[in-house]
C-alpha cells in the first residue's frame, strides 16, 4: 500500500530559560521527491554524497535507535546515545546521505528534574506528537496509519508520527492510542521507564513495529543500522519475512547479516540489555515457531557460552556482519568484551571495528565563536569541507572576549537557577570556570573532584585566582547511587567552605548542557577508565574554546594533545577501584593547582592569557577538524553503509 504524509504548520516552540539548541533542522515541510514512497524534504543534489557516489543513489539506510536528541523541547532522549543519534541525522542531512530514522514516541518523554533537600525529584509532562511538531502518517484514504505487533497479552497497535530532520524523515512509533488497552498504551509512556516487561515490550515495538512502519509506508531500505541493541528484534522480523518468502534459514540469515550495521555504545555491562530466559521465552515463543526453531535455540542467539540471560548485544552481533564501537579505545574494549562470541579467534581479530563519534558543529557552536571561525576561513556552510584547522588563526583577544561573554551568560544562568535551601551562588564571570554536565551514572565519578573538601576549598578561594565549579546532570529514576551523588554535590554547594563557588544547575537538558559547555573554561571529565565509550560532551566544549581536563578514556584517548588540554592520571588503570580513585584525584588536583590555574591567570598587558588562548585556538581547530559529525557520518557511509549496500544489492 502506498501512503502519503499530510504535514502541517511549522513547529511552534515554548519560551526557554536558556537559548534553544538550533532548530533549523526540524522542518515538517513536504517535498517533491520520495525515498521509496516516503515524502521528505527536497533532496539537495549539491552535496557530498551525490558528488562522490552518484552510482549509489539507490542506497537507503534505516537507522534505528531508542532515543533521539534533536532539541531540548523534543524530550525523546536521556543522554549521550540520543544526542549522538540526533547529531547523526543532522549530519546525514547535511551530507546528503540517504537515510530514514526510526524510534519511539514517548508521551511523557524523559523526566523533569527538581532538587528538594538535596534529593532529585522527577516529574513528567505529557505530550502528543503534534506538540513536538510531528505529523501523523496516514494511509491513502487519509486515516491514521496503524502497525500491529503481537504480544503474549494480545496484539498491540501503534500510530506512526513523522518528523523531518532536514532531508531525513524520522518515524516515531506510538502505542498511546485509543484502540489499545491501558497497559498497552503505557508501553511508550516513558523513555527507559517501567520494569523489565515494559522494556522488552518497548524493544519489540521499536524493532518489529518500526520495520512494519517502513513497510507500510512503502520504504525499502538497503541497509539497516542498529544504533545500540534496543532495536535488535527487527532482525528476527526480517528473518521471519525472508523465510516466509521462501528463503532458506541459512540464506535469510546471510542476507540479514550482510545488510546490517550494529553500533555498540557502552563497555558498561548494565548498558547492554539482558533479559531473563523466562521473560525472553514468554515474548519470543511465537518468533521461534515462525523461524522453525525451538525457544532454547532462539535464546542461544542472545547468549555467550556459560552466561545466563538473553542479551540483545550478542543477538545484534550475530545478525550483523559489520559492527563497531564509538572510539578507537572502545573498539579495543568491545573486542575483548565480546570475544566469547568468537572463541576461535584472537582478540585482535574479533570483527568489531570502530568509528569515533563526532558532534554536529552547527548545533553546538556558539554564534559568536562561529563568526570568528568563519572570519578565519572555516567553511561552516560546506559540511565535509569545513577546513576547521583554519580556526587556529582566530585572533587571541577577539576569542578571549567572545568566550568571556559566554562565561558571563553561564554565570547568570547558574546564579539564577542554582540556589539550594536558600543558599545563593556567588559566581564570578572572571573566575576560572570548571564545567561538568552529563548523566549521573556512577562510573562517570561526578564526585571525584570533591574527595578532599579542604584542599578544594583552598583552590576555589585562592586570592587573586578564584575558581568555580558548575555542575548539571540527571540520575536515572531507579539509580539511587546516582541520586546520592547529586545529594553529595548539592551539600557541597551549601558548604560554607566553598563560599558559593560550587553550583548544581537543575533540570539538565540540551539547552542547559549547551550553555555550560559553551561557557566553561575547563571541561572536566572523570570516568573510571575504561568505562567511557566516547564522551562527546568534551568535543562540544572544545569547539567552543573550553579546554579538556579529562581521563584518557573514550575519544580523549585519541584526541589528547598537550597543546589543547590535560590528561588526568596518564592512562594508568588499576584493578582496585578505590586505588584508581585515589590516584586520579591526586592527579586532577595537582594539574589544577600546578598547571591549569597558573596558566589561566597569566595575563599580558592587555589582560589576555596568551598561552591559554593559544590552547583554545588549537583546541577549536583540532577538535572541529577531527571530531565533527560530518566526519563521523562520512566514515559510516564509506566504510560501512556503502559496502553493506553494494554487497546486498549485488546478491
């Protein structure tokens, strides 16, 4: 059945307390061209992909992810995975890479955060797809399109919303429709909400429902990109459909594998979804029957020998011929972590590569810094030809003044929103400002800086060289340890020793995160090595002139250079976590006291810290050149998408 999309008015946005993230990519306009039946924005043929791969215009990548960070008031994201996915779509649009995205629409999204007595409180706001500027996909008769997914408790139906991210259509599956039972309508209520049953139901709806939405709208992808394992059930649906069409099980698996790309995003075990055999058996029994195998045989596809539970990552790795981590170091860790799937191979030959993450520069670059970069010769209007290295030629004084203005805006925000228990911050726009904003997962060690409060207080209050710390982040509602960390930091914010120089800014989102990374002098990143797969917030800060002070993990393990930042701990790794914390804390404080603070306050006769601004210029140039989303998506296209497309279509 051929369907059309009825699209409406431009997106209306509520007032924000911070400047909104760039929304120029969120455009629900109907176009004149179609990708395999789906109306989308007019495709610009003057782009990188069209110029370089004219013979592959029939390629279409279906990009599945559980969350997408597009703008702060489109709350279908929680953290780095979603922000990365949003940047991926925007860069694909910039470059002209043919791509359609599939996710879930969460009526209550991710939570709004309040702090009361040092404790995180969560509230949820209900929205419809129309509230975020999306439009319902309709069939040719004008009725809302429905897709159906069988569950043990009965069939679940879902609507499909469509949001245009430039030339990339994003389809969002929504179970909150009147035809469903209340418990089924709640499947897509909250991002990563509910218990284990809700999670497996969400992931079935994403994978199977998402694939059926593509089919119902006449879309025929040639490549499937599973961005993390949440959507892996689409692989079982593809196998079922191919076998139903007469392919042998072996041929069906071969076709699914060669046309699939899988990206793993975390070396943290809890980040790799695992279900009990009992729950997986309940929800996959029908799939096993349709595939002509037993339930234990199907469960084995999600297992490593000797381990309990049904894992989505092993299933994805078994059904995708191309897999990657999100930094060089993460690729190495992933090969070790999943070696059990290929016990006959050396670890070095485990078939998991790496594509280092990047950030969508137009979204995250502060306008005045962008103007200075353009004046230095950077081509922000030509993705993949930006020549960001020219940013090294930005004038020191102009850069310093632009950045101080960004610091002042951040200080105003933090002073206004960071009051806790009647204690008001006393931040200074001329102080050395340390920023830290991210999810409050415990491995990120938000509390590392605070291990010696007296020493930290002396650093913050040094005469003539003041330092201040601005922190934001959310702990998952079920993560009590993460909530305790937030409580600890808010306690420090009210500690008289800190003299109002530590501030926790509540309700972290894309807009708050952007303000902090654009207005920080130092970007602090303290994960426990080697648990940070990438860490793109440091890239965003760097292109805005912040200098990274980070553990040599994730992207910083390959991006670090002493001319653009500092490395905490020198890459040393200890089996004893307590010893790791002690050593890393000592390194962090020593770097601040002996190198960072003195360099920041060493000024010339014009009040400009020339050694510091030299590092800023080279940080903007180096990170903008090597860690943009344009570079990342270009690598995916050349190294993974096109080989998968050509191999599959040659069959």
